[in-house]
């Protein structure tokens, strides 16, 4: 049996994304969270409890990309994502950029795996150093919302939506 709240949130969020690009009812990842949790993807809030050096998987909506000049002349990409619990800072060094820069620079929803690092007073400044991108959960917002829609919970429908999401 479908959960009417999930159906309403998924449908409403999809409609908001199509018409306004503003989310009034819920964060777009809220409808996806059960699927993300099943794949071991943690929230921004959960990062606060994890130790430095731990490998994590995280998903968020792109907020900003920043590529400031560095002394060495090497490009370092800083990305801020947002999930339904807060902001997530990513750092992408040149080695990861070779394989993932294009997808990271063009995807509205990003799912990455990397190491959590803490800095500053009491380790409150948290960033994830990106090691890899999880492609079946990275791409356009609209297709991500289709993954979270309750009608796409059977294995066949999930596979079909996931296939179209990658394109």
C-alpha cells in the first residue's frame, strides 16, 4: 500500500521543480531519503557524529561551485551541496577531477563517496574529499525525483527510471 504522504511529497516536489525551481512543501531529497539510506548514504546532520577519516557516501542538491586560484596553480574545486538536513562541503582535487569534473560541474543532484575530514575548533568544519561519483544517483533533479516517487518502488520500475536517469 502506498503511503499518501510520500506520494503527495514526491508529486508536489516534482511539480514545484518543473514550475518554479523553488521548493515550498519539502526538500527534493526528502522523497528520495529511504532509497538513499538503503544505499548507505548519510545526511549532512549524520556527518556531525562521524569521525575524521571515515569513508562516507553523501547526496545533495548543488548550491555552488567555486574554483579559486591556488599558489601551486593546480585547480581545486570546492562544491557546496544541500540535503534536507543541511549543507555539505566537498573538495575535489586534480586526481578526482580527471574522471569526475564534467559530471560534477553539470549535475543538479550529486552523490559522491569520499573521506570525511574535520578542521577548526572541535572539528566542527566538515568537508568530504571526493574520491568517486555514484553515477546512478547523480544527474538532473527531475530524474532524481522520479527515483523517489512511490510508483517507482518495484525492481522493474526502479531499473527503468535509473537507466533513464543515467542518460
